[in-house]
C-alpha cells in the first residue's frame, strides 16, 4: 500500500456520502436488515425513540425508516472514524473487536467512558446484544466500511471530518441550512471572545448540532494551554472540564462527540484516567420535574426518560451518573441468565438486590468512592427495575442510553460557563434568539458573554450574520455580518488560513 492521504471533509463525503457506491451498498444491506427485523422489539424501540427525538428537535426532514437507516450508517461510520483515529496504524483485528467498537467497549478501554454505547443505531446487532445469536451480516457491513476507511490516513484528520456528510444526509433538501464553517467558529471564539488569549474560559454550546463550535473551542484551548507549558494530561483534563455541548438530535450528538475527540488530537491517545466526552443528547431548554419524596430525597424526572427518576446526587454529577449506569448492563444480563431457572419476578429482584448493595457500598479506586444513601439508592432501584424489565422484554439498551444523557441540563446549569456559543438553527431567527436568551439566564455566569451565528434569510450563500452580547445586553437579530468575497479552500480551513487569504469583508452594507 502506498502512502495514505489525510482526507478533507469533502473527500470523505465524496467517498462515503450520498451518491457513492459505498453508501449505496451499506445502506442497501442495512435497509434489508431493517425491513426483516422492524417488528423485533429492540429495533422497533430504537426507531420509535429516534423518531421522538427528531420530532422534539424540530428537525426539518421527516423521520422515516429510510432516513433512520441512513443515520444508522453514518453513526456506524463515525464510530469507525474514531477507532481509526485512536489506532491509525492498526486495523480492527476481527468481528469481536468491531462489535466492541460498535457497542462502545473499545472506547472504554481507551478511558473514554461515555464516548458511545448501545444507542439508537446499534439495532442491526440486537441479536449479539441480547445474547440470542450472532448476525454476521451487520458486522460484515462494518468490516467492509472499516476496510474502505483504512485507505485514508486518520492520524491527524480535521475535527469537522464528518460534518459535510452529516449535513448532506440529515438535512432536508427543501429547506437547506448553510452550516457554520470551522473558520467562522474559530473567528468568533478567538477574535471576538478572545478564547486563545484567555484559555481558562469555560465554553458551552447548548444546541451544538454536529459540534463545529465545540471542536473549534477544544482546538483553540488545547493549543493555548500547551503553549503555556502545561502537561498533556493537565491540558486534557482542563479542556474536557471546560468545553461542553448538548443537542436533542441523536445523530448530531454522535458526530459532535467524534469531532470533539478528533479535536483533542494526540491528547486522546495519551494514557489518562477515565474521562467523559462532555457532549450530551439533551434539550438545553428542557427542565426536569423536581420533587422531594417521603424519604426527603430530591428527585428529578425527565420527559425523555419516562419512569426513570434520579436522585439529585446522581442527576447532578455526570461521572456518578455514567459510572453507576455503566455497570447496570452486567445486572441486566445477569437477570436474563437467571430466567433459565427462576421466574422473572425472582430474577429481577435478586439482581436488583445485588445492584442495591453495589450502590450503597464504598467503591475505592473508582471515580465515585462515596456510596449512595439507602434512600437515594431506593430511587435508583426504581429506575433500574424499569430498565432491567424492559431489557428482559426485548427493549435492548436504548432507554439506558437516554437516562445517561437526560440530566445534562441539570449538571451543566450548576457548572456555569463563561462563554455561550452556537448556531441559530431554530426555525426562525426570533426563535433562535429566544432560545439562546433562555440559555444565557440558565447556563452563563454573571460575567458571561454570548456569540451566535444566525441563519440568514438572504439569498447569498456566502454571507454570515452573527450576534454578540455581554451581561446586560440582548442578542440582536443582525448586529454584525461578514461577506465571503473570494474562494474558500475545500480542506476545512481554520480562521488563521482564511484571515491570510483576505477574502472576508466585515459588516458589508
């Protein structure tokens, strides 16, 4: 094999995106699998929850089975991009490793605890997941995609590698949205919000889409902190503690997490303790219902996670949330094994008794050594019972994935941020401004600032409008604009490259 090329987003989209033989073959085979298994409970549940999230996210394109299959394809490809980025010199060894890439176990081995799990898009592998026999066809699709991807050098890819493909697959052709380019996100962060000069600022994108602003913030902070002389581990921990995002779109969350990982670059490959990639499937404006129960425990309930209440200590601590629920699949499988000799009622109760003991016991050498109180554990057991029973009835792991993400507005609101950034992707400019104004009041600290790119109603595709605001100011509908007067390279350039090209006219009439 000759020297492999580092692909641009455009090149990868041409190779793997709409119109390519690769996507035609993979989507065709996945479509056949969906048609064959659409009535199976894990597949039907995954599709239904994906449809609900698409509706709640006000996505422009209708939620249909063909689109679900295309999203599945891109979500699987994103997993493979992350895998080939983490180990660019070694291809996946076999089907077992490919399954670990799909279900997230591979990434946990790299210390990326929440990078991905069995989510909306693992339905082609439900037989493997449920322990009822392999389905080689789905793993063959992944294997072939991995072989095709290995033709490229993914050791240093653009963080926005999958963004163009995401927009081509996910957005309606009848109502196209001009995506925010990487250089514009960097311009706002570095030139207007001075992130490179003040890298200690914490950044939140409350509606991050495919993660363009997140990747720009990660890259800018990483470069600035490395220049300050900090160790790679200290830089990694500071960045993931200070750059976070949310989106209610399941596919966008996967693409944003992947871009975040790529933006970390070599930091992600260095040895590090277990970390969370702070990109969550959640609606930033969705408030949890909060009550104090009879045992004096503050309990949160979420509309996207019906029947799955959480005690405040868990809902407010992302590491505890991920760690405790990350161990629950072991108990789910244990209950399924017990069904060979026990009734469902007895099997569920026995594994819940064991899970309760785990919740209320000290956990030395873990990120969460302190146990839950018995009263808080009782709330967790209520949720665990719902999830274990659903698993035994064939639902799979989708709702477990949902409950691990739903509390993000709770703990990110408590975190507070210095900068709020994003793209006005709501149906109207007014709606976008209202959304971000609401987010400012919840997530920004008292000295925080906001910057958003607004969808332009003008016909020009080369005009961008943005709004900036500080405390006491409101975001405006068209306070600033910039016009691209020349050709932009197709290699996903950053602001430094664009600035030197002299192709930007600021605030044109």
